[in-house]
């Protein structure tokens, strides 16, 4: 599973400098403009086709990395959602700075007492609002499921309203300790995917509300430059360490999400230690309360996380291997043991490919099958928010595993545009993740366009197929076509 906004402290701010330098910055004067006027003006000037302002008034991206032989950033962001291949649990060791990215909310606050305080302390407030709609061949409430996250077909919805509050530790220096934090509050339909048992979870598990709130991240970072080539300790609720995709929309390559991402863990609450051993190798180890479970919840179980990342000298290749949850895997809210492998390869300056492959499972999952001759009272009760499995009779419980493999092919058209294809196979052997014991395939073709450095649209066409059971349109169809698009406005 993965008005009111998100408050979040970000892992790495994604710069818009790739084409922000072609747009003039506003001449905001706090003394003669109120906050709202300055905020609106920040968007207006992004649409202004007049020549760019002088260099001294144009946003400049900080270097933000240790010098060679530290690997350079492989991607341009934008149009890509990140400059470095995705990872989790730490800021980029050797490549993160506490500088403000100069988003529109910070521009509007510039020159005010609040803005001056934030700038002086290297704290940034920013976020986005993301809304969209879909047109589907499926019908009925939740008819698009198990495709995520737009489960309801042929509707529009507010996916996310997010507010980041963050301080990024300076990991480009090697002479002093530094610190950072992230607090993320998320409101919208996507709260359903990021709900953690024990933290406002009844909105989903008891009331099954369409819209809800969750503090998706809240953690504190301490950067230690003298251990290895830089180490970071993260304590709090953080996004799980692996995955190409992200539950926070601004960091996701498409509007929709893959099946494999929709049905793996999203966040953990605990501690992660990350160390860059050399310019090419990073190791991470953590201890948490379990996937999407708070330490004080009934289903909390001590869980170990361990990851190893390798990056080539050019940074055009990165491999990331994670054991993203290792315990007894006993049936719980989302207590899957997950073992995943991610690989990224940049082919040209415009073209890159990636794959994520994994196996996840739970033990002793109660069956939802009818077993002749067995008293239903002998079947263990289901946990709210945790599916049962289609166990083979006469088993009342069973191990429920999932195999997943994916391929992304992504191409940059311009500094504001990219297109891409995602293809995947997802085998829910006992139906515990999706409700149907079947193999799925999914292919998505998408286009992402930045109207301005703060506004992007992401139209896509998606085809899903289930092989061993009719999984779509509430269990009546094996095939599903969906056109979807969203508009994300960053502030």
C-alpha cells in the first residue's frame, strides 16, 4: 500500500536550473508587494517570453558536488525528476548542499523576516499540488485496481498536496559535522499508498476514506565526514531505500505507478547508517519496526535493512542491491521481506534504461479460500488493511510470494520534455498483494512536459493484462486500457 498540506524535509532538492536560466526572475520588493502578490508574480514571470535578466539576477545552480574523481551527476533535472540515479536513506554523500533551490514560495518570502530567517539557517519550504484524471475501459468503484494509484476509473482527483520543510546537510565538505531534517505531510488520495499503521492509519484501515492525510516522512540527518568518504545517520520515518519510482509525485518518472511499486513497502520508521566507502561504493544498514508499521503498533517487528550501491567512474552505470526488510516475514500489516535489484545505464546524453527486479513474501498468511470440511473459525482472522491469500486447500495459512521484473526506456527530447516506456511482469502467486492469484503484465507509454520550471504535465497511455484470472473492472476483465494525465504545480 503505499485545505491541509505536506510538511517535508527533502533528501535532495531537484534544481530547475536546466531551463530556469532562460526565464527572467521577478523583481520582488517586499515593501510594496504583499506575500500573495509576490507568489503570483513568481509564476507570471516564468511565462514571460522576454529576454533573460542579467546574470547577477538569474538563478545559478550551486556546484553541489565534490570535485573529480567524485562521479558527476548523470542526468539533467529537469526534465528528469532527479539528477542522480534514485537511492534512499541518505542525502547524496559528496553531492548534497544546504543551498535553497529558489522555488516560488521561497522567492515570495525573500526579503521578509521569515524568508531571511529561513535563508540564514539554510531551511527551505516548498512543495506542490498534483491533480489529474483518467479515462479507462474498466468500470465501477476501484475498477482500475490493481493498477495504481488511480484506482477509480473515469474520474478526476487530487492526488497529492505536499509541503516540504527541509534542511539538507552539506556533504560536499569534509571538515565538520553537519545536520539536516525532513518533515513531510501529505494530503490527497495517495495517502492510501503511504499509510503507516499506528500513524493516522484508521482513516484507511477503519474508514477506508478516499482522501486522507499522513506525515509521509519525518527524520533527522547527521553527516559525519570522517568515516569512510562520508557517512550519514538518518533517524525517523523515511522512504524505503530501494525503488526506481517514488510515492512523492515530483520524484516520479510517470503519472501512474507500476504494479511492483504499488505493492511493495513504502516507508519505515527507524535508523539507517550510510557510508561511502570509496567514490564508487556505498553501503547502508538499518534497523526499523517493519515496513509501514510504527514501533508502537501491534504488528511492529524488529527488521534489518541492508543495501549496497556501486557507481561507475562516469556515473553512467549504477547497480543497487537491497534487502529491504529481513525478519521472520510473519503475516502482518505489511510485513513482507523484500529483496530487490536496481540497475541504471545511460546510453547517450539523451537515452537511458533501467530495471528493477525483486522477490517479496510473507509467511503464515490466512487463506480466503473456501475449504470443504474445515470450520471457518479455524482460519486465522485477517488484520485490517492486510489481505489474505488464496492458499491451496486444505491449508488454512500459506506463504505468499511475488516475483517482479521491470524495464524502463527513457529519452530526453528537449530541456523541457522526455518520453518513456515502462514494461513489467508481476506474478502475485497467491494473490495476497492484489487479491488475484495471477501473472500480470503492464506497459505504459508516457510524455512529460514542463510548461515552466514549476509546472509539468504527464499524459500517458497504459495497457494492463492479467493471465490466470480476470483482475480488472472488479474481477470481470483480463484487459484494461487507461489514458491518464496529471498537472503538477510546484511552489
